[in-house]
C-alpha cells in the first residue's frame, strides 16, 4: 500500500499576499485599517485586506485576469455539469414513467377467483424441450392459500394433476 498526503493551498490567496505591496491604493487602505480610520475594511492574520467581507485584489493586470478567468471557467463548467444532470434526470423520469405503466400491482386474497394462464412447452418431457408455445388461458380457479406475496395455492380440477 501507499500512504499519501494531499494538502490544498489556495493559490490566489498566496498570489494576493505576494503582490499586495505593488498596489498603492491597497497600501493606503491598509494604513487606514491599522490606524482605525475605516470600519468596512479588515486585515486578517495573514495580512490580506478584506472590504465588506470580500478580499481586496491588487490592481496587477495578470493577477486580476487570472482570478477572473478561473472564476468564470468554474461557472461555465458547473453549468455544463448541471445541463448533463438535467438530461440524465429527464431520461430517468421517462424510463420510470414507461416502467410504471407496465407494472400493475395486484393483491389477491384467499377466496378470490383468478384466471390461470399457462405457457405450454414443445416436445416431450423425456426428451429436450424446444421452446414455449403462446400462453393460453385455462380458466378461473379459487385461491386456497397465500404462499407469499406473489405465489398462491389454487384449487385445481383433478384432470390437471
């Protein structure tokens, strides 16, 4: 076996920390926060400025561009995933709708009369069977006992024994 450890570091936060002294406006805002002149901006333990709960990104062209590209790419990918999920849900609901029309739940009780349908087999029992013939209805029979949810004991006539 292999023992591995994965540590996730937010790269944009690291880049913002590295380039925070390149923007003159952020340096001015930081001095206001330190002196207590502004209430809306805060400085966290790592030295990253936030204004009303949002991180202040230095006005460095490549950093702003990379943040925008990453954030817009995330939402586009998320939109594609949601479209695929919607298509899968539509397909699944169509399959369920079709299956529910084919299934009829019928519950029988002791004393009910049911119509018996038998599929005959081609060939003789001593030799091999070639296949089933089309099913035929034999007649109605009374349910004597329930053997479970699907099986029932029927009162058959003596010529079927």
